[in-house]
C-alpha cells in the first residue's frame, strides 16, 4: 500500500470508530434497525478497532516521515 492510502485508511477508520464509540450515533442507528441488544458487546469491538486504526495512522505517518527524510 502507498503511504497516502495507508494514511487515509487510518484516519477514516479512526474517525468512524471514534464516532461510534463516543457518541450515541451507533445506539440510534441500531435502535432504528431493532437490534439494540447487540450494543452490550460494542465496546469489546469498537475500542480495539479504534486503537488499530490509530496504530495504522501512526505507522503511515512514520513511513511518510522516513520517505521525506530519505529524499533529502
């Protein structure tokens, strides 16, 4: 993957996971769908996903920094 694609994936994934973790967006969406009982286990999935995407973002930024440093 290119650094830019990896960075976009990390940022978009982090934002989506953060929105679902820290706002009632997921609760409202699941309530309309009628499957709000599944939210009992949402934190077990969303928090690791948030950390995963933040890690991808940090890795992409590290790669980007190394490529810029090597180009100089």
